[in-house]
C-alpha cells in the first residue's frame, strides 16, 4: 500500500502580524451568513487525535475591517489528513458567498480552496478546549494578497453591549422638501439604564474621495466601542450628511470635478470642515436632549478627519466636553503638500480654546500623515494655547499607522490614564 504524503511540519502561511490582537465576537454585518441546509457534522472517530478532533463543529464570528463580514464555518468531517469545510460569509457590501471544499492539514493549519479561487486558511488558537475554542481565519487571493481576516468561536459569548441604528432629525430638507435625517449607530453596555457617560465618535474621510461607493458605508470602530462600553460608557457614531445611510450630499471639500476626489485648495477644503461642524451641531443637539446621556460626562473623539473635527469642535464649544480623544487626526493628507500644512494646522488651532487636556494618538508609517507633520500640528495647537499630550506608537512591519484605532492593545493604557485625568473623582 502506498504511504500517504506527510503534511509539512510547519505552516506555509505568513499570518498578519495583528492577528494576536483580534478577539472573537459577533459581526457588525447587517446581513447574516447563511449555511446550506444540508450541512451535517459527523462526530470524529474515537481514535482521532484530540488536536484534530477539536476542529469538528460550527464556528462563527467576524472578518473584514470593522468586523463588517459575518462568517460561519462548519467542519463536517475530520480525518488525520484533512477535513470537509463548509464556508459562508456575507456583508452589506458584497453578495453571499457559500462554499464546500475538502481541506488539508498543513502543520497546525487547515487549508481549503474556495470556488472563487481564493485560499481559506484556518488555525485554532492554543489553550482552547472543546468547551470554548477560538479559530483564526484568513482568506487570500491566488496571488497571496490578503482579502479578509478575523476570529471565530465554537461557542460565542453573549455580547457585552447592544448596537442600535437610529435616525437623527435635522433642520435640512431635500430638493423635494423631504426632511433629511442622519444615521447614528449607538452602542450601550448590556443591561444598563441611563443616564450614561457618553462618547460621540466621528468617522474620517474615504481615502482620496474618489470612490463614491465608499460614501454609503456606515463606519464604526467596534474596538473603540468595546473599550468604552466595557467601562460603562455609551458610544454614538454619527454619520455625516451623505455618509453611511444619512440623507443629503456628501460635500466636505471636493473640487469642481467631484470625480477627482477631495480638493487640496484651502478655499474648498476648509468650508468642508465647516460643513462637518454644522452636522455635528445637529448631532450634539440631539445627544444633549437624550435622557440616557449623562451630560456631565461627555467626551468627543474620532479618527482621521473625525479626529481633527473633534478637536476643532471642542474648541468652539468649550464648555461641552470633559475631553477629546484624537486618533490620527488630520483633514488633508501629505499628498496635498503645503495645503495640508495650512489646512490641518488651521483646523487644529480652532481647538486651542478647549479648556481641558486633549489626547492625540498617532502611529508610525501613517499612509496619510507623517509623524513629523502631525507633531508640527500638535505644536501649533499648543502654541495657540491648547492643552494636551501626543503619543505615537510603533507598529509591526507592514502595518499602516493610520489604523491604530483597531489595535486597542497599543493605546488602552494611555486612554485609561487620560480618563482618570479628565474625569473628576466624583464622576469616575
């Protein structure tokens, strides 16, 4: 009898360096992944080694940026050499993908080829048992480009927070007279009553602004939401006009030819910041009227354009917030050269009237703002009278410093210290 080929002793996959930071949980997708109706899990044979038998069963969780993809995987049958893998994934931005294929073990990984040509790679985290275990997953294009990564569990824990999509009224109307509303995603700690300390967290731009299909993607940061809700805070992610599912036209500094993306001209870009401030005025009017909001414990924060918007807004509404958390803030990227310096400094200096300390969090190798650029913006803010601290983080090779908000292990200690600093002892 011919011998079966032996699996390599070491995996061939170069996993993303951020995988250890990812945690299991439920996806943020509005569309659930649906498995085929004929899925059947065959119990592993009695003689199968435990490290193989523990693959068997249903695994579910999330993948993609901002946990936007819902994923379910069933390992139907397992042998010492491989397993039958049923894969289902869905999100609001892509059609349902369903596949069944025969995977093979490569070291401690399970590899399966999807009908799309992509490679699905799975591995179980060490230390888990059959009661509750975690599975890391990655999907690669044939040219070895990562499509998606995430974490699944065989017994997902109940979420520690609720996520609700709301519509906020505005004073604006469409051309036909229909009242416009803004979309807001609200995260609350599970099983809590108000009023709650609340963070209003603002989204950034859409790259260069030349991808209209990105405008309608609702943006949140599950990592930021999870951090704050675990401490009893409510988090509101408003979507400005024309973004996500909000009504109106997205118009935050485009050139005369909108298809070319954002304008580098200050005379076009700075009015875009003013428009974002007007949207935030509407959001804050709503937030301050909510009975579930503790108005004595309000923070504002955001990522990229949302970061500079939060600093600028807090300076023009100086009595409203206890603090500002700015992740990689800026309005124009370094590609705009001198205009980026002019616009970003002008926006940040608006925040100098904020009477409390602010926290600025930045990463090395940011694809939009160099650390030198951002430090210069921070010094301009301080020279104008602003208070705060800027912290920068070194990321593993290949990671974009603009995405540090999704890596809480980097910044959670600094944010913890900041909250203790800005919150009165009686309110902590």
